[in-house]
C-alpha cells in the first residue's frame, strides 16, 4: 500500500490512513475464501430493529459461509448502538447470530471492525483490515467508511444524540434521517468520491460499507462496497474466491410448487483482483 501525500488535519484521507495504520493484516492468495458483510444494524428486537426483516436471510447466508469454509469479515455497524444503549440486550435478542460468531471465532475465521453506529465497541473491535496480496497484485484495504464522513466520524457523539433522541422517534412516522449517508444522495456522492480519491493515491483496493450502496470495482475504480443487511428485499455481500470479487444478494425466491426458499443470487462479477 503506497502513501503518496500528507493531508490536512480534517481530511478524510488522513482519517482513512490513520485507521489503516493499525489494521489487522491477513494473506490473500488463490486459496483464500472471504465473505465481506457490512451494516447489519442488529438491534434489541423491537419495532426499530431494522435487522429483523432480513434475519432469516442473514442466518441462511451465515450458515452457508460457515459450511463452505469462508472467513467472515463484518465492516462495521454490526450492532445498532445509536438507537439502543446496551450491547447485552442486542446479543440476547440475536443469540443465534453470536453463537455462530463463536463457531467462526474458534476456527479463527471471524474478523469484525467497528463503524460509527457501534463506535462504543472501539477497543473491543479494530478499525481496519488489510489483505496483503501474496500473488503480486494490489492489496485490499477494508474500513467501515465513516472515516470519509466528517459529521459521522469527528462529531459522531452529536450524530448519535440526534439519531437517538430526534430521528429515531420520527422514523416511526416515516421521516428519514437526512444526515445518514445511506439516505442522502448528495452526501453519499461526496463520501464515495473521497474513498475513490484515496484508492487513486494509494493504488490499492478499498472496501467499505456505510453508504449501503453495493458495488464492485469497475471502469478503473478500485473502490468497492458490501452494501448492507437492511435492504428491503435482501442482503448483499462480496465474496472473494479464486482471486476474484463477486457481489451476491441473498433473497427469498419461489419454486414451481410455490414453496419459498432462500436464494443466493450473483448480482455482479466475477471481477479479477489485479
């Protein structure tokens, strides 16, 4: 990973560099099997728990990746600790998820980092992961992505206050939080531009979440996004196998006999890691 510039104190580039300076490093080669998931926003199981609607899809996907020998990466906002105060209640509400995390942990196949919505877990969770390319190509750096969002990184406590006491009650009436990168198009464009500029300066891939907008590298861009687990009609993630990226979606589908099942759909790829 190359670092070509010095940035100003309030630069998003500086915050990304700082996060990656303390990253966990893992190898990337043709035998690697990785799944990148982001933005689960697991709550306490109540009306504001956006994870609940896709919980069955997530559990099916998680079981698939455990059975097929994948290492699981969760790029932040796994827990929704802005709308909720207690991790213990979230863990209790989603006991099956954390039991499976325990299985992955014992096999050294679980790596989770914090995002802005579970910033309170800083110290328990790291902030970045880097896959060191053992085959001569570009490395893959992974962060949540809030580092490129000034309000949700530098002033995250103010953002949390507004979400917890202002936007959360209004959400029940269908009012969306305009400060959220996932719900504000102009904010998302600015955020993604910062991440793309960072990849150009460092000539390596940068995987993130935060915006909830899934994408793979294309047209010279090295930026990719895992999407989220709170989409209306499924969850998305990025698989890395055979030195390739594949963007997948887990959703409900119907068989000819009208029975329902969980389907893994390839949305884009494979895209070679170069």
